[in-house]
């Protein structure tokens, strides 16, 4: 259990009744609906020792929703991957399967 008082930054004590502690927490943006998302899907080989990965970029929303979408895609493709910073990285060249899945789910795909 995370203790809230340990996250306070810079103030030990304040006599101001309306004082709000600064906890430096990053607020996540609300997840857009699939129809409003503009995702781009492409293959990348740079800095991966010659191995190919498929990257889905442009997701706007909470990290939990990004993880859920990542899990669905990894299950659909039968491969591993990761999700962070608004990007999903899937191992291998799965661009056709991923595009088909995202279009079926109602996501908009932008062309590069």
C-alpha cells in the first residue's frame, strides 16, 4: 500500500487552510474512442539486430487501455510484444493481421 504523505514534495508543514500538496503525479489523458484514434502501423528493423517488429503508434489514452489493446493484439497474432509511451511493439512482421484486427475493432489507420 502506497502512503500518500510520502509523495509530498517540498513542504513539511503549512498553516494555510487551502494549501494543496504537490505530489508530482502525471495525469493520464482520457482514452479516446476507437473511431477517434489515429493509429499508424509500420515495420521497424532499426537497432534490433536485424529482427523485425511491427509498431502501432499514435494511441491516445490511459496506459491500462493501451495494455489491454496490446494483450488483444498479442493474442490475435500469437506472439510477444510490449506497450509503453503510446506505442505497441509486436514481435515479427504481423502488419496484415494487425491492420485487419484494428479495422474490425473500429480504429482509424493513418497511412505513412
